C-alpha cells in the first residue's frame, strides 16, 4: 500500500464504495503500491519527473517548446482497436450489429484471468474524474484505475480529476468504474470491454489513448450513450463551436465528423480576412453531451477539459490556433524529432526529422517520420479561441447540428434536412473514407452514422429511435445539415479550399436558422444557390461551384439503394420513420 501522503482523506459513504472497489482490484492485480490522484500541478510534475527518469518521457527543446514532452507507444499499439472492442450486454440484440458483442459473464471471466497479478512491481493509480464542469448537473463522474503513469498524465489534462471529482461522487452516488492495465502490450492479449448495464469498463493490453484513457471514448461516448438513452439526452461524437457574426450575434453549432475529417480544424477555425467581423470560439473539439432544455432547445456541454488531437497536418496555415497552443505544456505521442530536439510531423514546412516516431534514425523508405495517428494532449484553456462558456454549468444552446464525412463524390458541399426526422436519416446515412485513427485499411468508404460507428454503446436501431424521441421533445429543435469539404473533380483535385473558408458554409447555415438566407430545394434537401454563399475573395470558379452544389440523380439512386441495404441490416430495431423518410427521398429523386 502507498504511504499516507498518497491517500485522500476518507470521505462519506460513497467514498467507502469507491475504496471497497479499489481494494477488490488491489487483491486481484497485486500492485506494489496504491496512489490516489489529487489532480494537482505538483502531482503532475512529480509523475513527469518519474517518467523522465525512467526514460518513458523525453523532454523537448525548452526554448521552442517549453514544458513539452514526448512519449512513444509500442509499435503495435498506435490506434483504436475496434475489432477488439466489445459491448457486453446480457442480450446481443441490445449491442446490435454495429458492435462486437460478448456475454458479460464470459467477458468478466476472460478479463479476470488477464488482470490477475498483472500489476506486480507496478503502482496502481486511482483517478477520480468528472466529465464536464464540476458544478454542472449535466456532468457525470467516473473512477479509472490504471497502472500507467502516462495514462494518469493524460487524464489529468483531459478531465477534471482529483479530490473535487471524488467529493462530487460522494454527493451524487453514481460513477462509472474503469479498470485498465497495459499488461504486456501483447496484441493477442488485448481487449477493451464495456459493460453498459453495469456502468463499467475493463481495458487490458494497450496504452494507446482511446483504449487506455477510459474517460474519453469509452466513458464519454460508449457508456455515456447508454446513460443518455436511459436519462433522455444525447452523448455524441461532436465538436461544439461558437460563431459570432459581424452584428455581434453568437450561435453555437455542434458538428459530427469521423476521425481525420477536420473536426479539430473546424473547432478552432480562424475566419478568413475576406470575411471581416466574424469571430469563432471553441467550446469542444470532439465530444458533446446534448440535453433538452426547459426552453425547448438543445443545450450542450463539452465533457472534456483537454484536447487529444491528431497532429500530422497541423501548421500555421491549416490550424494556427492548434499550432500555437501545442508549443507549450503539451504531451506529444509518436511524433518525430529534429536534431535540436523539437517535435516534427508531416505537414510542417520548417525543420527536418532525424529520428522517427519509434526513435530510429529517420529513413523515408520506412514510412512517415511521425506516425499518421500521432497525437498531442493539451489543456483546452491553451487554445487562443477557447470559450469561457465551456465552463457554463447549463451548457450552450445549439442552433444547428452538422454531419459530415470524407467523400470524393456523391455528397454536395452542404445541404439542409427538411426537418428533424429527415435529419436523423441524414445523420444515419453518413459515410466516410477511413483514416489512420483506427486499425485497418485506410481509404475505404464505410457507413459511419452520426460519426458514432466506433463509439455507440448500443444497437444503432435503438439509437436512431432515441434521436427521434429526443427531437419530439424539442419545441425549438436545431436545424440539421450535412457537409462534405472533400468533393473532388475528375483529376482528383479538391473543389473546395476548406479550412477557414468553411465559415462561408456555416454562415449560410446560421442565415437559414435566422430565416435570412435563401436555398434551392432538391430531392435530398435544401441547398444554397450560388448567390446564397458569400464568396467574396474566394477563388472558386462557376464550374467548380456548380459541381459542389450538384445532386447527381444516378449517383444518388445508387447511394439510396446502399443506404436502404445498410439500414435494413438492423431488422425490427430499425425505426419505421427512417424507412418512410428514405422512401420519400427515393420518390423525390424519381
């Protein structure tokens, strides 16, 4: 056991519940010591010094990257492992075909043998944490037990961790239990198990972010989506951004994109100089918890306190805010190094890598210098565009929901759903080309409804029905849109410049929400006419704009047939309302 200095002062009844669970894990895993995390800066400094001493962290160039460090994960442990991620419900139908399922008893038995004695000669860390502002009724708490100090450092950045969270647990009487061990980092002994009916998570054999930072995807999406259905709200893979127009009016938009489709860039968008008077504020870059408010609107909080972003491609031109925020007090994972010990990744226009992400002498023949899924972990408050409303206990009101994906053709630049029910079909139909954030083949187009395919903790059919139910409770629901920044011409060239110019599309959406912007009706929804987008100072010709706003009937007939086939795979769990909306779209197209 740890010394008294590492133990929190005993708290009321629920704290004893936490302590009893910790004791049961101690008996199973047999650590040499237990450390309860206080969430203080001194604690983070102590852990960092420990990892620097044993070589698990490397300090970066103090002149150019003060307070920054590099961690390297095992070469076989660099991304989410969706094929080893399970939802363990009593009924396989409750997990649905969108998830890998395992019987809870079987899963517990399998993991119990893996966890038995796995922390010998290691320290067991107890991390009480709160997802969302500590005083918000919309927040939820958890406790992660881990044997990885790297995980602790990340969780201290990504959540409100420590004593305040434990005190909230003592008051509220509920928390998500998360048990994690890196094990031997053996891919053959790697599992990420979720038990939504028990509000618990067990992860073994990986030290990579999404598999090991159990407050993130595991809790804030897979378990929280189950909690949200039970309690009447939505846990979504969405950024939250505030947009202030030249008149000083601020609206908040929540946007869902699969990993690698520009979420972080959009969350920290910098208005182009040709659109003076606009301001952008980041509330969240990855996850949104959306609650129906008493005023009939959806209100959102960002459950996270930090950013765990993909770093390749980040530079002053693509995302200046992200580039500036990660130059101090940032934990990098799997980036390359220059000769003077600065972090380097593909997309930088300065510097030259000498060591690759595995610490080897850089050789272009062995692939990229930085891993394509290399990451930065940094406090959200470091973002120059950070919104203090991120800490509002009631959240922020949402004017529009936006779904997007990476499509070379088919999907136009933007279109608006006819109403909430049609919008649920639009979200359920999202497809995107895969990226390096998940293990598997890159560039394959797959259905990723609401960008939640890897993260929904239950049957998608039930999930879509829950979306319909939430919408039915909203007197003032947000409008719903789909965007595609990645449309290409026949030569493979992007038709839309993207990045900050995406504000032009968002501005049209807000104009639609205010009843001030025009639109053209199409079979799939409402599109802007060429005159409805503010294109001042933008080098997009009439032919490219026409292609961006084209709905090709032949391509869309094929798309709708594929959507019908996909939705039908959910059988009797599929809401009839979605088939009705699909039929209506097919008829309009005909």
